[in-house]
C-alpha cells in the first residue's frame, strides 16, 4: 500500500458517525476535553478499543489512535441490512489494510467460563493475558481490568468504551497492545465478543450468568510503518473532524 493509495482512502472512504454527536456532547458536558494527540498517555480508549501504549513511542500514538477510529467508522458505513458481527470485523480489517496496515491471520477462540457470578472485567483478565501473548504484554490493559472494581462506572472512558462496544446483538470489546521501534509499530489486537441483552449497564460491570458465559475472541497482529502513520495523521484528523477527537479518552489507573 503506497502513501498515495492510503491518502486517497482517507479522503474518499464513506464514514459513519454512529453515536458520534451524542458521545461528543456527553464528554463535553462532563468537562473532559479531547487529549492532545502528541501527548497521549500509556492507556487510552480510541473509539471502541482500549489501547496499551506503554511499549510504544510517543510519536506514533496519535496516528494509530486516529487510524483505529477511522477504520471503525468506515466499517460502520460499509454495513448493509442483514450483516452481522463477522461482516463488521471483516470490514474493519479491510479498512485498516487500505490505511497501510499489514495483518496476520486471525486466530478465533471460544472461551467458556466455569464460574458464575464473576464480573466481566475479572473474567476477561486470564483470557486476555493469553490472547495478547502472555504475561508482560498489555500491562496497562490488565491493570485497568484488575482495578476496575474500585473505579466509578460513570467515568468517561468507561462510558465511551461501553457505548462504542455495542454492535448488533452483542458487545464486541476491542483491546490492543502496541509496541514500536524507530521504523514500525506492531499491534496485538484482540476482539472479545460477549452476547448480552442488557442495554443500560456498563458491560465491564456485568456479572456472568448462565446466559452470558461465553466469549468469542479474535486475535490479530497488525503492523504499520511509522513514516506512513506520520503522513496520515493530519489527513485523518481533518477528515474525522474536531468532534471525533473526543473519541480518544485517557484510561486512568
């Protein structure tokens, strides 16, 4: 994928702002300003993805965050009547490919939980540690999930993550652990799909029951050239508009 092709996709791809106006207004009302793209912290929520940047260079964080939001909005716009979660995820991966990301083959796993009554955030920890690549990968994500019992359920990043995770009849939560060197950024990306019927409660605070005792996970490794990310950052920012920058929120420990 050349820089020119990626820029053409950024300029021309149809986008959906599903929930965008409402979410931006909600965050503004809470007094939480958009983060500075050149100073993103180690843990952020970008659209529907909780990202661990603790092993990533500061200069790639803004471009990556915008690219993930853009791919999600392009995937939303590509959906047709009758499409489902699998179609959305395929469109999401295709959009990242058109932005110049290279992807490994996706590994899909069905995870069943023996215990009942455990909260979703606790149930996610051991499964995510494996899906992300083991102990030491994605430490910010794991720490956030382990500490979430002590957090306010209405904190802006949790509310944003919950709203953006709602697709079709399921909740599809995305997690990404990013590492980078001088030339390339690598994203260990995990999509966790939970079938739930509750539309009011933040999904991370739900209790696993007999009806919601399975996660389907899809793990993919994406890589992107840092030079291309630098080229795309400003066009992505301009295309997504100022309101869309509110879709990047700090996930505070």
